[in-house]
C-alpha cells in the first residue's frame, strides 16, 4: 500500500487544484481523501508531495516508441515495411523493443502510457499497441495489444512507392477504399455465418466494421478532408492524427464532428506538408469546440518535451485546463483507454506524476512518476 500525501491535485475528473491525499493498493487508486491518517493504513509507504501539483500520467496518443528506436540505424527501425502499401495484418506489438531509450525519455517527460504504431510510409501500416512505459518484455508493458489501425494519406506513401504503385493522392485513396471494400465484404460473410476464402489482410482489417479505431495520419487540409470522406463513406470510428493544418479548416471539422490528435506542432518545416505547422493549433481547435488531444509523434519530436510543446500552445492561447486535458483524459478517450488511464479516479490505474512546479512552465519537470503504483522516476 502507498499513500501520496499533500497533493495539489488536478485529477481530470472534477478535482482541480485541491489539497488531497491519494491511497494506492495493488497498482490501483483506492481512495482520494482530504487527510489520510497513517494509523488507518498500517505499513503503508508514504510519499510526501509537499504541496506540489499532482496530475495523472500523460498519455501519448500517437508515436513510434519502441518501434522506431531513439538511437538506430537499420536494426532499430521497424516502422515501415516495404512489402506493399496495404499491410493491415502487421502489428506494432511484434516490433516493440522495451530497451528503446525513448521509453526513459517519455518517463522523464511525465508520459506513462503511449499508443505506438507503424511509420508513415504505408497507406495501411498495421495496428498500433497501447503500452505502459515500464516492463522488461512487451507482455509486461501492454495495455491493449491492438488499439487502432494506422492509415496514412499524403507524401509518405508517395515518396515510398512513387516508382511502383502509389504516384498520386488519387491512387492512395483508391487503394485504401479497395482494401476497405474487400474487408467489408469479408466481414459481411463472416457475420452471415459463411466461411470466406481466408485472406489475412481482410481478416485483420474487417475489425474496423466492428468499431476498431482508425488513426488517419494526414497533415494538409485537403488530406484531412479526404480522411473524413473515406471515414464517413465506410462508417469508421476514427481520428485524424498529426493534422498540421487542422486549424485552417475548423468550421469544416466541427461540422463533421472530427476528432483530432494534433502534433507535433513545432520543429523542422523541412517538408512541404508541414510548412504551416504552428502551435496556434491548440487554441484554434479549442475555440472551435473540436475534441482533440496533443501528441509528440516521437521520435519526430522527443517525448521528453511533451509538456514543452503544450506550454507553447498555452502561450498562444490554449487554456490551461484544456491543455492539461489534451495530454491526459482527452488523449485516453480518443484512444479508447479512458477506463484505465487519463485521470485520477478510484479504480483506475495508479499512473501519477508529481511536478516540481507549474506543469505548463518551461522549467518544470516531473520529480516523481508512478506507473501502476510503482515509482519509475
């Protein structure tokens, strides 16, 4: 048993800057009280938060942690398979290296859970896994083996396959539609009790017609709207991720009820697709009333700087409360993980960060990080 005393708690579940104590047992939050008396919890370990801000562990909703390692040449890069642009049968889970230095960086940034997946070169790159930032094996880390499919629109597939099968955005959309149509028919036959000729791609992809999340990776405004058209055509449960130009089309996104995973919002503008990226995106999405989360896209942006990016968005008008929600409960909701993580509530995983200052200050860092009630920093 563990008690965290004297928290300035921001729970993301109705408690905002209130003095509370947290009681943790078997990796779960069992009580949130005003003053936990040690006599009531004999033998409990005590961590004194000393009045510092305490939040849920951050949730990274879109990255390649462990799949594309922080320090790699060929051996550490398992993000993009070159066997073809449509590969829904691949699983990021099978490529995650728990020894990737990126996991330690994520912990230093306050991240405790991440949805990690394939890279940006395949139209359908496979499924993403939701993992915790601790464990010697993937089995120790995994929260959800297959949390979402990764779809990609734009320059990545064109650059990877331009001399072969994907030269234009027209071909990108057509091939994604073709794969979805095949999977849809496969799904229809299975649900009708029939046995279709086995096709591993359709067998995997047909789960989108049972509500499995699709993460469309699209940067530019017209690619974002292509993702919306395809998603609506097939009735998909989806988010649009990265979405650099989403702030330019907020009225359209609001009209379609699009959910956005934004970021990274700053860094190199070395490609045409990200030339308009701007940390104003958070404020614009909030102003429009669009549901969104914020991502580093690690290793595109170092996961350790998750809160630095958020601070930049806050400086450009994103409210403090919405900023903190965008990397905790909203990120969890958009990835279907909110039953376990994203807020500090009784019954949820004890993934907790104690900060050494104001969370949205550039100079603030985590001074204590717990995952499943175990201290990892």
